[in-house]
C-alpha cells in the first residue's frame, strides 16, 4: 500500500520503496523527480521526469509545487522528515478480530484536559513511589497503580487527545518515570483506536507502564551513558527484560498477558529483537503494540543520552522500518491513529504561520487543530490563537489553508513546553 495521493500505489522493487511523495522543502541536488502535484504540461519542464542537477531547478519546483514524487532508485533518497504520507484505510482479518467496540469522543478537549491533569499528576506520583520502592529492594506494589490506571483509561476513552497532549507537554522530569507513563498512555490510546474492550485496554496500559520495570535494577550511570555502549554494557541493558520478569514473579493477581508484554516488547518483526529473537506472528499482539509505542515514545523523549525527535520525525522513522522492525500494518494503524503530524508537532501552514498541533481529528487527521504561535513573518503573535483546520479551509487571503510541513523540535527557537507550562 502506498501513502501518496496518486491513484497509483507507491512502486517497490525487491521490497524497496521506489517512489516517495515529499514536500518540496525536502528537495536536494541529486534527486530524480518522477511526478509533480500538477500535470507536467503546466510546468516549465519540457519532459516528464527530472534529475535535479541545479539549484535553479530546485527553486523552480519549490515555486510551483507543494509536493512531488521522487524515485529513490534513480536518485538521492529524501530525509524522512519531508516524506508526506496518505493515511491507510485497510485492516487485515487479524486486526478486525481485535475490534470489539467503536469508542466515541464524549468530552471536549479543553474540558477533559482539566480532569486529565489531575489523573496524570496522581499516576506520575504513584509511578515515582513504586520505582523508589524497587530501588530500595522492596516488592513491586502494583495495586498502588491500579486506581490511577483505571482513571487514565476513563479519560482516554472520553477523549484520548488530552492525555496525549499532557504526555508531550510534561516531558521534562525523570526519563524513567515519564517513559513508563508515555508507554501506558500510547498503549491505551492506540488500543482504543484498534477497538479493544476495556479489560484489554487495562492490560495494555499496565503492560506499557511496567514494560521497563527491570531497569530499576540497573546502575543509573549505565542508563544515562551516552552511546556507544560496550558489548558487555549492551548485554547488561538487555537484561532488564529478565530483571522485569523476575520482579513480576512476586506480584499477585497479575495477568499472564501483562507479563507477556514485558517479556516480548523488545522482540522485532524481522527477528532482530531480544531476548529470544521472535519474529512475525511469534510475537504476541500486545507485545507488538507495546514494542512499537515504546520505540515511538523513546524517540520523542527528552533523554540524557540522546537527542529527541519531533513527533513527525518519529512517525516517519517508524514508517521507514515498516515491514522490518515492525509489522507494516501495525505501523500503518498507528499512523492512522496519531496522524501524520501527531499532537505536540510543530508545523508550518501554507500561509507561513507556525504552530503546534493540539488535537488530531479521528476522521480527518491531515486537518488537525493548531495553536498558532508565530505569524507569517515568523515573529511571535501577541496572543496565541487556535485554528481548527476542519472548519477553516482558507486563509485571510482566500487561499487554501493546510499544513505545509512538519518542523523539527526547537524550530524558530520554539519550545511548546516552556510556552504552555511556564
């Protein structure tokens, strides 16, 4: 399945993507442009197909097009930040069997955000206490987390955008605690998208929360060390899966499915994961789900040993590894869930304004709600204002208004966390 807006599917040769739709902002010398977003006759180029050998050609394309298709086998491949996707719509029988219900949004984002903030703070405190107990050699007390998990699921079922927004905005504290919360939030919200029932969402959320619990037994200096790690240190880090399973052995009334998540969330679709090198359908579905959201959350996290990526860049990276590290359909469903530009992504609109995604609509994910921060001249607005692209289709000049491109974290000196939580 291709993600381009052309009726033709993205072409592949020996399993490798050939045609990729990208923003013209991502054009560089050495690329081969195979298609435009308009007929070639409407362009200044006499022949179909263009090898970019001069900056003049790049500039001309950027003036007349918003996106083009490049042939990666005939030229330079694009930076994943500039790939533009069309959302998938298909679901296999395996995923259709998962769907138990169609969850509906029953609470407005702003209303739900107030409740979600209280639940988030309580659950965060509970995770911190549990982690402190483990570091002191005490037994894992999962019951201390149960009420917080239930309240989080309640909020996510009412409106998943609120908790996702909080996850993006509050990622400044201890990485271990926040990553555990991030995995729980994304697991539950993605499970909601897949149509899982409440008991399954509980299992997913708790599994995500506990997935890296074994790291509590690792030296703090190892967890914060800047790569590359030595082979011995890599094995020590990978042992957190075994450590986690040992910790969970002493926990009463914990479901086998939750334990299974902890055991398999680092296995990978192509068999390259650990600890057992499982591949494909050998990996339980919930292990696959938490493995994917664990990777997404880690990429977007503020970590002491690595730079974080924007949500858009992280989604692009997952897409790049579809069919290898992660099951292709699972990646497509995750993109369908969170959008090409997930909550918290900095974006530039076609009128030049810059903002941050605050809400992704379930049916029209390319038309999200955006909090505008900068004007067309890239200077701060005197007062931030929201624009819902579902309802606002034209800019002040009557031109079509849409997202032009995703921006990297920190673009134009913007930090949404400092702006909204200062």
